[in-house]
C-alpha cells in the first residue's frame, strides 16, 4: 500500500512514542503541542502530528466556509456532513496509532498541503 509508511519507522520509536502520537488526534492543537514537547525527536510522532494538523486545518477551513456562506443553507449542511466525515477520519487515524501503524489519513492524504 502506497499510503502505509509503517516500515519507514523504527519499531522502538513506534513503541516508545505511541502515546505521544495519539495525543494530536485526541486533543487537537493541545495534543500537537504536548506531543512536540514530549517526543521532539520521534519521526513517528512527527508523522502523526502532520496528519492531525491536516485534519485540523481542513476542519477549520470547512467551518469558516460554512460560516461565511451560511445564508445559502446548502453549504452549512454540506459543511456539517464534511465535519462529521473528518471526525470519523480522526477516529480512524487514532486507532491506527493504537495499532502502531503510520498510514496516511483517508481522503485528507490527497490534499497536498503540509507534505
């Protein structure tokens, strides 16, 4: 699988820093800060910080677009659906970290920002 980067990381890094890699998915920006402070030299944690930031930035952009175009009614409904999908993606990524995997976030990985 082209999106599975697990083999690129040291198994010791994965086992030692799995908790820090989970935090960005659980606590959003606060989790990113804690993970950066707790495991600053862990490539596995940095990978998951990037994935979490992609999800967070996308959620923010969808929320802003929905708020700006609230008068259209359709856009906020579509935005709410998108935010629900992003929440599911966040949960999927969290459970991938729990199993020690480094797999790109579904849908979000096709966005080219934060590469």
